[in-house]
C-alpha cells in the first residue's frame, strides 16, 4: 500500500497516535470536546480505538499468515472490545468521581474539630477534623487566648501559616 508494507503502516499509525495520546494527556483540559451521550466522539475513546486497532493489526500482520482484510476485521473487533472496557471501567468512573482528597487551609475555616492535645494560653495544641477526605490533624492555637482542654469541640475561625486559630464551639439552640 503506497509502496510500504502493511506492517510499516500499522506501526507508523501506532507511533503517531501514541504521541497524540501523550499530548492529549497533557492538554486534556483544553481539548476536552466530548459530547454527553455520544461516548464515541470523546478524544480519549477515539485515540484508544485507533491505538488498539493499529497495535492488534501490527501484531497479527507480524505473527500470523491471515490476509490483511481478515486481520483488519479482527483488529477492529479487538479494538471495539478493549475500548468499551476502557470506557466503561476507567473513563466513566473517573469522570463521575467528585470527591477530591486535596484540601486547602482556607477550606478548613468554619469547620468543627476536636482537641487532642490541649491548647495553652499562648502556645500550640493539636486538633483533628473529620471530613469526607478522612481525618485531618492540624496544629492549633487559641483565637481568644484562653486555654482549651483535651476533648473539647472547637471551631476553626481562621488559618494562619498552617495553624488553625480555634475557639470553643458553642452550639446555639433555638427555642420556639
């Protein structure tokens, strides 16, 4: 085909699409043009389908004696199966994941925690904050310069240089 062996064509396509896939990994946020409901138009799906097709085609051309047309059909079938598995078991769960394990100091402000190391007047203690991310341990200082004993529920007023400035948590109850 075009003066090249079919193996060379499969291998060239594999290398070019592999490079495109690497570029897509770096620039996916800019190039994400997927349309909801049409998963076959997602660039990750298209690139993986072409990669699987060319890889299977190259391997079958190299190591079997089938005709090129039969190899192309087998490569398409293999690529469809592997791409479907990749899409439903990797891409869909990754896109539906909403919880991030990352947090910022600013996101901790306003949360309640519990003192695990007593907070002295002008020193540091330690608190733990239970969140969706797990249990976060932070250095703490008293916002109102009062001692806060062990196992007291506290409220994070602000974060200063990685230190939680806390006050005793007073839950207000409304009476009707």
